[in-house]
C-alpha cells in the first residue's frame, strides 16, 4: 500500500461551518481485582453504554455510541481514554461509522475529523476494536490517534475502512482519507504511521489499493512477540482462505497487520482471529468477542 504524507487540499473550516463537536472522556482504574469505569463524561452526539463484564471483573467492556448516525463536513469527534495502573478495558462501537460526502461548494474542502487520545499507566492494557468506517464518495476524513504507554502498558487497536458504498456501485472518486497514528512508550516512539489516500484513479494502482475498496490495520504494541508466533499469525489468513491481500510485520515491541481486499466481514474475521491469538499468547487468556458485533 502506498503511503502519502502530503497535506494538500485539506483545510480546517471557519467557526460558522462547524458541525457536531462531540466528545467523550473515560477514565478506568483498578480497585482490587476489578477494573471499573471510574468517571465518564460525554457530549452529543456521543454516548457511552453502561460497562459490562462478560469475561471477568478484571476486564471492563464498554460500547461507544454515535447517535447522529454519521459524520458530515465540519464534524469533530474527540475521544480521551485514560487507564490507571493495571486496569484492563475493551472498547468497541455500537455500529459501523459513516462519513458522508458533500457536493456543496462551501463545504467541498472541509474535513470531518476524529481525534483519539489513549493514556495508559503502568501495567494497563487497552483493546480498541471499533466497527468499520464507511467513507462515502466526496467525503474528507482525518483521523488522528495518539497512544501514550507507561512501562509495562499494552495496547491493541484496529481500524477498518471501506472507501465508497461499493454495494451500491459507488466508488471513492473524490475526497480524501487521512490517518495519523502515534504510539509512544516512556517518551520513546514505538510506531508512527501516516497515510493519505485521495479519491480517484490512484486507488486502482497496484502499489496503492489495486481497486480493492477495503483497507484495515491492526497493531499490538508494548510487548515483543517471537518470530515463530508472527509466522503463525501469517498462516491464519492462509488457513482461512482470505481472498484479500494480507501482511504481518514483527515490530520491536509488537506486531502490525495490514489488509487490502473486497470485504469488511473478511478482514474483521481475520483481525478477530489475530486478536484471539495475541490475547492467548501475550496475556495468557482467550479473547471474548463483543456480542454487539453479532447484531
């Protein structure tokens, strides 16, 4: 996949054009054997469901809800998640996210933006597993994520994007999708990833998406994985007969999985298998899939 670093064609809208300014602030702590959602604050259109414990009281599951049904030009969503020492949380979203395009001249170059900040204290673990994001034709989306890990903290996160509503024959002919992700531990960078995909013919290039509409990234950071285990992750896609193209890279303190292909269901299934294997290998306990994914 070709990665671009240009910022051309993107602009921050004036205040008169601002849309939803949603925000969510979640703080988890560990009290005895239990991880609890110690404090929560949210601003429309974001809401937080009541936390639950399908595995054990040591792992707190939480579902985030976007009540507006999607983002339009000028919308800003800001998530800040803090985990205290030894806390363990799993976060997902209630449904697929949507980023709508617009043909209005005044909004033609206006971003929809999502900002994520994760702060993890020593020994904490966060699993960030949102459902897929559908980026409509003519949409312009910027996602910025910053993960700050203390010593011994661990983070697993994935992102899945579908460019264009391909089920309706729509292609991502205009617009832009940008992603900036940085993971730091004790003040040192573990992984910095910047991507830019403009709509149009470039997406057909074999060094870009090769006409595939779906892309996905999964990263595990904070703990090294042995080469033999990385090879076992690569075999998961082969054994499952994945039709898209996959890649698994061993990082100094973790691993990185990439997907480009035809199906959000396929990449989610593969990522879920990777998540289960990493959970068992690195944390010594099996993963528990979110029931809301089945709805």
